[in-house]
């Protein structure tokens, strides 16, 4: 039985805890390892290592930091398949999807390689006679990332490349469900030339999370996960004086108008709802069919759902793998059952799905539920599984109002051939990320990722320009270099410098 340990100060360590958690192969349902769960003292050790490394790393030149980032980028590229294989083994998603996850994470590394440009300040010459004013940005110190199971490589890479490039040191607490990829990433950072202690990994549960939130040496915390935990992270972290960006849950909608290409829309809805078994914060989980589009959308999506090839992620023929745990499988199926009992029509039923040869796997088949209303559990809950609910609306304005009434505001999309309707939609919806004929509108790394309402706690999104802003703070300097012959103009009065 493999035991996955922490990575602190440049090496693996068992820490001080005897507690462990099981790590499963979702395709078989069998335990394949265990992960060490950190105590508060273990977290303190990791934070201490990061704190000691900060003084030197924060003073390292931008050129040197960029060189390490470029080397890290090349190593991630060289080990992309190894990282993807670890994702498949512990998360369950198909290999091609896992490779795509690594590639999206690598895009953030590439963005961070431009750190000399990203932290450039401003300079104003001669703001007053003989006086100049300029600004620059400095790192915060030790920062932490608390990340979810669904993207064990990409989501941490939304955080640590930018944080480290800005001169901070980093402590990562990944999900204990799929922890191995984070340790490999730590090794790649070390091989890239990152000094020991700048990047650390502590595995754990709530005890480790609370230790990070309470440690006064941690200056900022980034989090991605469910809304209740995001709210908790934000409240406890800010109460302890930390900067916090906490991305919460989602209920992403896609409007389909009658003028849309129904076949095109259905194909993209199917991919967006069932890809990665629906375990994406940007998955489309509710399709809002407007006017006469409803029946055609349901029929087209149902046909595609039945055709999805479900199987183990290691099988190249599989298009969709299992969900991450038995508990997740049971929860998803129970929500579909509740929706059916509340009056929804299950058009394609993925409950009880069995893959031959993998009978013990945590599989849920693609599921399409029609005639869903806002009062039903299948609509209200963030299902985080391969379930697409179809809601009916009479007009685009009614559909926009329906989306805006939802407490989440992560991502949304519209399928239409009308520029006027698309523009009305993009201006009217209260959602952070919008797609026009694009179902999963995840921004590129040089933009920032984040939602509105209950999908984000804090005022900064991750990666991109807002990520740089989150991991740095500004200094403004007003400077004068008088010569001995200058007369002193010191005064007790507060006056304008415009002279």
C-alpha cells in the first residue's frame, strides 16, 4: 500500500501524524493507496519552511525568477503524460481530458514567465519642482492554496506559478482524494531550480485547512471548492487578517434560442455537461430552451447522451470516466431520484450504470432530465455529475431573468445566430464568465477566472492580471534629491506639491 507523504522544505516527509485517508481507483472502486493527513504541527512546519525561504526568494531578481519559471514550464511539458496518468489513476477522468487539464495549467505558467513585465510600476517625473513619484509592487510573504479534487493539476497552477513569480513562497493543501500529482509538481519545481521551501505540499483535511487559516505567518489564501466551504474560508481567513480569494460553487446555464443551430448546440451541450463526468465548476448543468427550441433540444441531447462511451479513464475508447468516489456516485443518483419524484421527466437515465469488467467502479451514466423547475432539487443543488437539466422559457428575457434569480454566477452561455440577442444576453446576465456559442467559457490565462454572487467570496479573481494584483501590494515613493545650495522650504502647513 503506497503512502503519499508531504513535501516540505525540498523533500518528502511523513510529518508527525499517524492519520491517513484512503486513495481509490474510481474505475475499479478499489483502494490503491493512502495519504498522510497533516496535523497543525505539520502545517506549522511547512509554513515555517516557506517563511524562512521568503527572505531570499523575495529579493531574487526578476530575471532569475523568470528563468526558473521557464525551466518549470519545460519540465511540466516533458512530464505532461506522467501528470495526466496520475490524474486518471486517482480522479478517474479520461486520459485525453487529463492531458488537456495539464495544458491549461501550463498556460498559466507561461503567463507567469512574463513576470518582469507584469509587475512593472509607474513613474512620474517632476511631479513638483525637483520631486519625482513612482510606484512598484512587492510580494506578500507566505501564501497558501487550498484546492479541489476535480482539477488536481490545473487549479493549483492557477495559483502557485503566479504567486511564486511575484516573489511569494507557497504552501499547497490539495484534495486528499487525488494527492499524488501535487508531489510530482513539487519535484518538478525543485528540478527547475526553485530554492527549497519556496513550494511546499501538505496533505490533509479540515485540521490542515484551519491551521493554514489561523497561522499568522500566512498572508493570503486562495481557495476553489463548494460555496459553503468558500464562505467559511473567506470568513475565517479575513477574520485573521488575511487576503482571501475563495471561489465557490456553480450552476451554469446555457440558453438555446429557436434560431440556433440545434445540432451544433446539442453537441456542445453534451460535451459541456458530460465531459469529465460533469465534475467541472464550469460544466453546463442547466439548459434553458427558449420558445419552440425545447423539444428539439431534448431529443438531440438525449440521442447524444445515449451514445457517450463510458468506461475507465485509461481506456482510449472512453469518452467519460467514473465520478471520484462512491459517496459522489450515490449523491448524484439520489438527486436525480428526488427530481423525478418532484415531477421532472428523466429522459436518459444514468443511475445504476455498470461498465463490464469494472462493476465496482464509481460510474454514473449521462443523464438528461426534462421539465425541470427552479423548485426542484435537481435544479437547486450543485450536482457535480453528468446530469443535464432542461428548463423551458418563453422568451430570452425570461431566460435571462431565470439565470439572474439563481444564487450562483460562475459561467453561462447562449446559443443563437442573433447578434442582438447575444448582446442583450451578455449585458443582462449577472454572471462573471459568458460564452456566445461557446458552452464552457473558461478564459485564457492572460485574463482572470472568477464568478459573481455565491460563486466568489473576495474581490479578486484567479490568475491573469487580477492574480498578480492579489499576490502583491503596492508601494508609492515620492523622492527628492536636493543639492546643498537649495534653500529649505520645510513648513508646518499641509500644502499642494504643485509648485
